[in-house]
């Protein structure tokens, strides 16, 4: 019955040149045809089998006028055989000379003419593969998950080509069935749509009506059917690699002695593996992974008492990780699994993850990683050991013994396991468990009392267990939703007790609890709203394997939005948002940790340039983290700010944008009010589709209220206001010889200085009474706290995909810091890069060869 109904529904392949005002939705069934001969992926679509394939051309606009007829005609054909599913999208264009064919490295998000194929192969209405190819032949892939969220981190090995004809261009894609998860069935029916972007018109077309106003994507897809007798492919993919590296570095760890330098060669071998264990379960593993081709993290100045969050860039941890993401996507306050914890200091020996479906609508994921490596605490830098060594804790690495790190490499095992179950059409519930387990012995109180450089390794471990249940409940149309998470943690390993930044004492075995919830109207034109609440107890500790910016906090919030993503009057889009919230401690004191009100608005002009503004006020608070680990609250200052934002249409050869912000910091006791400001600007030049130059400039001036300098004991503290200036200049250069042969360069010059002012004494008591700014008293003290830092990061990467899935990298990197300011000298109060060229530098040249084998 299902097959007969689907075949009958195939008549919706009808039509020539439909000028739809209202496009089809979930009831649309498009039909694929079995290929009658071989298909060469060359962008020409000239094989006889393509001529026999049904043609669909009833695309509708998604943006800027949802549901309206497209400005240009698009034809879609779909074929399949026992190994691949093929897509041919013929993009007619009345002005072919204006087609944007910008080139870039694989997976670069280019503003260009392009097509995207969305495939929900498990038909769960929540997850869809996305395969993109632009008019220049550049491939990109990613994944929609939780119906509306998107990640570009998923990668697969598939083929595509772009070709030209007199009246437009053609995209041809071949997606291996071994790359897709789908059930065993006589007839396959997948969620499906194809999107086309016409860059110069900023126009999005789609095979189904899926407007930006909806709060859903995957659940609104049409369907692809007609694929008979397809068998899930039990494929195995192996990617062994060989990496040869040479590093030139200072012989001495003392930054004031940048010369002489040593040249340290090293050799690594490793393996990546992917295997389909069943039709619904896939295994991915890596042994001694090397990420030398990954761009270095941005240099920043973090003067806050909170850890900075950095995005993941390493391929093993970016591919197929959507199942491990927290409900609500990035930006949620309590994250159980933050992959940057793994291998941050200690090398990864091996890691594996298992993902897939164990029952209809039930997904599971398990990840395990072991980090360990050799190190030497006592090194004779005057007479370095230049002999090459192999070590059991890192058996696939060969390098000189003098290059071993001197910081302890704490062996750890990281485990994350998650299960998510579908509820109804657009909802799901789930749970997650994470464990960061030190592979060391125990740490006694006597061991922990030693100076840190003398403590045994078990005292340096930071382990923990955490578990959570989560839910993401949405109406069928995706407009209304309720989502959240409830979690608990337990401290494991390390010293018998340690003190957190806010003074909370965390003992081994201590437990903490927390959670967050969000509810609101997330889709539709006009007014939307949402409310939320975050709660963490003082002893909640997710950071051994996750990311928790702060604990000991209760933070309700509310927001009202007005959204017109399809335009309003002459504007192509418009939004306005008003939000506010407050927060206080959960340790029984109920101390106010701050309240805020924020308003922002933005609009896309008829020229598709964007302008916006944001304004807000942060009201005074008690800062329980500033006076490090003392538990004494310090009064926090109030401020008001205004931000102006602009971005030009990216379709131009020269484009740019950024923001300029100004903040007024109110008087903080003896410190007078002051202005701060920040400008973050960028400009991009594309003189040719194969060349792109991007320059980014950040300038920041931040005055602060009196902040922590020294703990004198007995709840007496030295504080001082700080004025910091920062300059960051980043250059990115790209040259694309072909979409599979690219050269990229990245350079960041970072300089900053900080000038402290009058020193003050703040006094509390045994009850940890809060310190008010008005109670501060000036004291005499020599200023030895000013700073001046300069850094340079340089990264040049040649990437050649010499055959499908196989790559050769040649990478040069340089990292350099300024020569330290001489003892007794005052650091310069300037953003000039004084001392940089004389400072210590590390230069590395890497050649990495990876070969793809699939069967």
C-alpha cells in the first residue's frame, strides 16, 4: 500500500515552469529514477540516462519573497544505482556573465551562486545531511540537527562538479550510499529538498516552501521516493597518515633568552577509521591523531574572571558530533561535553566514537578518548639530550628527548555517552553521561600541601563525572517550543579538596546540581517571545569534561522579539529585540550578581546592506569571583553601552563591515566615571574569483573599576583600577588554484598594555562581609603590575586533495612573543609592537600525507 501510494504521489513531478505563489510542503513527493548506465560527475549532464530522468522545475522563493515565483528557472533530476545517488541541478540564468563563481578551500562558506541538497535519510524529521556545491565547483557539507540547528563540522567523502552552458550553469553531485544512514526497506522514502542561491539577487529558491519565518527546517522538507531495493552499505574507510615535522625553538624556557635555538625533527604516524557496523550504527576511530594543519586560536586578552570559550577545529571532534551538543545549540550556559578539554595539554593516544540508531527514532552516541604522553620534570637545558626516543606512552611519535614537555602530562580517559529519543513529529527527549577519569593513583593531603611544582601527578589531575536529562519539545509547525536540561556532577581525583574562584570548597566526591529551561514562540512573522531560567548550585562542576562559565548562580530572563525575516516595506528583513534578566547566588546569601536590560534592532536594506544598533545597561552587582578564591564579594560597577553595526552586501568585489561600541562606566567609589570603546572592523577584497584578501582590525579601550591585585591575608586585599588598550590586526589571504589545490595564509599581530592607577585597600571580616567601593582607602605601593604584551601568529597551509578523500598538506607556522620587559623597567604604555622581533619564536614546518581507502 505504501509503495502504491508513493508511486501515485510521484505525479507531483509534474510541470514545466510553474509560477507558484504557494509552494508544496510535507505532502510533496519527488521521484528518483534508476540509472540505466554509468554517470560521470563532470558538470555536463550529457549521459543518456540523465535524459530519461524525470524533471522537476517548480521551485519557489524562500527569500526575499517567500512563496513567490523565482526570477530564474531551475531544473532538478535525481538518479540512483546500487552505490550512489546522483543529483543534477540545471541553473538557468538570463545574465550568465553575472554568475558568482567565487573559489575557496573545501568547506569554506562562500558567498556565491550555489545549490544545496538536503537529505533526511532516516526520515526522522530532525536530522538532514546538507551537500553544497557552488558555481566554481567548491564543495561544502554539513548537518541540520534538532530540526533547525546547523553545523558545518560534519564531513564526508563525496564527489561533485560544476559546469557551464550558454544559458547558465550546472551542478552535478554523486553521494555514496555508504555515507548515508538509512533503514533496510523495499522502497526508500527520504526527507528531501534542494535550494539554489542566486548571489547577485540575494535570492534563495527551494523545491518546497520552507520560509525563514518557520521555526523548523528538517520537519518541513518534502520527500524523495522511488528508490527501490537499496541496501545500506557496510563500508570501511581507512585514512593512514604520515607527518614529518621540523621545529626551530629557543633552547631555554626563559623567555628572556631567545637564543640560541634548537632544531627538533619529529615523525608521527597515525590512522583514522570509519566503519558501518550495521545499517544504522557507524564507528569512527583515530590513533595518534595529528592536527598540525588546523589554524591556531585567536590571540585575545582575557581580563575577566571567567574562562574563554574557543571553538573546536580538530576534525575528529567536529565530524558527527551534533548528537553530543547540548539542547538549544551553542550559547547554552551548561555544557556537559566540551571536546576542547581532550588533548588540550596531553596528547591523544587514541579515540573512538559510535553513533547511530538502535531503534526507530532512538539515536545513541558513545565517545571515548585516552590522553597520555611522556614528559620530564627535570631537564638540563644547558646540555640538552638530542637523542631520538620512542616512549610507550606515545608509541607512534619519534622525536628528540630534549623536546619532551616539562609540564606533567596527566593521563586521562574521557567518556561521553548520549541517547536521544524522538517524541511525536518534532520533539525529543534524551540523556547524557560524561566522565573524565584520571589514570593515576591517589593524592593525599600531605601531597597536596606541597608546592605545585613538587606535587606528584595525581594531585594535578582534575576529574569529574556528570549526568543530565534533556528535552526539546516543539509544536508540529516548530513555532512554539520548550527545551531544557537538568544535570548533576561529582568531583573525581585530584587533591582532597580545592577552592573554586568564588571561594566554594570542592572536595573529592562532592556533588552539585543545575539546569536550564527555555520556552517561547520561536517562529512566525511579527511578535515572538521567550523566557528562561538557569540554576547552578555552588558545587556544580562540569569543567573536567564540559564547559560551565560559572556556578553558584540563579539567572531568570525574558525577551520579546519582533521579527520580519521576509521583509517589511522596502526593507528585505527587520528585527527588534528587548530582553532583560537578573542573577543571584545560590549559596544561601542571595547576593545580587547583576541585572541587565538590552535592546537591539537590525534591518537589511533594499541594497542588501545591513545596519543595526544595540543598547543596554548593566546594573551594579556583587562580584563573588574577583577576589580570587576568598569568598569575599566585591562591589561591581554599573555601565551603559551603545553599539552600531554595519555589513555591506557580500556580492561586491570589495565588502566590509563590523561594529563600533561605546560604554560609559559609572563612578566606582573613589574611581571617577570613564568612557570605554571598541571597534571591530573587517574588509574583504576579491579581485578575482580565485583570490581573496581579508583584513580584520580590533581596537579596544577598557577602563575597569578597582580590581584584585593581591591578597594580604586576614581578608585584606589590594585593589587598583585598570586601563587596558588592545590592538589585533589579522590578515587572511587565500589563493585557489583549483577547488582541490589551495594556498591559505593567516597572520595575527596582537599587542596590548595595561596601566594600573591608584592602589586601594579593601577590608572584609571573618563573615566575608562584602566590600563596597566607598570603603576603599588609598595606600602607597610601588607599581609593578603594569604589563605590555605583543604576540605574532603566522600560519601558511598548502592543501592538495590529490585524489578523492586523500590529501597532502604543507604547513608553516610561526609563533612569537615580545622580549620581556627588563626587571625594574616600566612597561611601555603603547600599542606599538616593541620588543617583538627580539623575542622568542617558534617556527615549524610540517609535511603531512594522508591516503584514503574505502571499500
